């Protein structure tokens, strides 16, 4: 309670009510990364700025004071409410793109008060690359040797030598090649004998590799 006084004048008594602000006392985030990346999961405390692979699942556990509700609000999306479990606010979200976000709190006195801002920075799964050199046998003119180099951020699901005759791509033949699925940068070698084809046949061929992206689907690269 307070009043204003000047000389012999005193105002009536006023009352100032102070409402409690929702606030964070502490929180933990568990980042569960997609298993195909072979990266370790991460647990952080009292920071919400994380750099994570695309498709990582984020699990929050928050201690808050003077908060009846808590909301996760991405910059370009609607707010998502935390649920309450064992006295803590909890939330699970799969993060697919870089996401600036804000945490808002709510109580009986104040509605959706901004508490803090953070950013999830997402590392995308990039397309694989492939390069191949070829060399003709010096005595067996229909025999060719190939040396290839493939690279990806996390690994591969398939590697094929593909050929077809006379622009008939619908009748292509795929020959699986050996590779190491978990080795992100590796070389391969292959030999092919074109003597099996008839005179006048036009043989089209290329090498194609697919990555192991289990979040957005396998992406491929092929030689020209």
C-alpha cells in the first residue's frame, strides 16, 4: 500500500499488486539422434541451443515456478503445450529443420509470458557423391577396369553397376557391387567385359550409389 504526500496534502491510499512471473528453475534436454547416423545421443542441462542431425527427437524435462502451463513455440508454427508428469513439464518433438523457438509460460495471473528464446540448428543429410575412372585393357579390348570413389555424410545402402542396350532403359540390368555400408568415404574397383554383346549393340552404362538416409528416404548419385 502507498500514498503520495506533498506539503500538507496526502492522496488516498493505493494498492500495488505484484503477480508472479512464470520462470524456469532448470531443465534437461535429451537429443536422440537417428540410429543410422551412428552418432551418440546427447544430454544437455539448462541450454536450449543445440546443433543436431535432421530427424533428431528432442525430449524436454523442465522444472518451473509459478507456471500452470508451458508452451514450445517455433518461430513459424503454432504453440505446442508441454504435459505435466511427476511434477515436471515434459515434451517430445522430432526436429526436421533449423528451428528458432521460444518458451512461454502461463499462470492464473498472466497469459503466455515469454520466458526464453533458443534455436535448434539442424544438420541436413546431404546427397552422396560418386566419381569413377575407367581404363581399357591393353590386350583384351572389350575389357574395362573401373576405379571409383564414393562419399557421404553417414554411409551407404547400395552400390550398383547399371547397363542397358540401345537406349532401352526399361530393360536395364543392375549389378550389385561390394561396399562397406558404414564407411563414409571409400573406393571400389570393378571389371566388366563388353565382349558379351553383339556387333552394333549400343551399351549404355553408369554407376549408381544410394545413401542410408532413413529420415527423408535414400538419395542417389550416379556417374554421367
